[in-house]
């Protein structure tokens, strides 16, 4: 699991690209989960 932390001020935007190396024996479809915590709330997205 990989974790990154950053803070944004009101009106700021953060964009980032991330490359994920998938092991050769991975079966598809697989799930990638992105979790965002903001203002005491947690949002998650599955790809």
C-alpha cells in the first residue's frame, strides 16, 4: 500500500500522475482503491 499526504488551501488544485507496476501473476479484473480524507470526511473511489 502506498500513501501520500498533502494539503490544499481553498481554491488550490493538485494534479498528479502515478504509475502502478502490476505483478505478472495478477489476474484481471483487479481493483485499485483511492482514498481521500478531507475536512473530517473520507471519500473512496475504486477503479
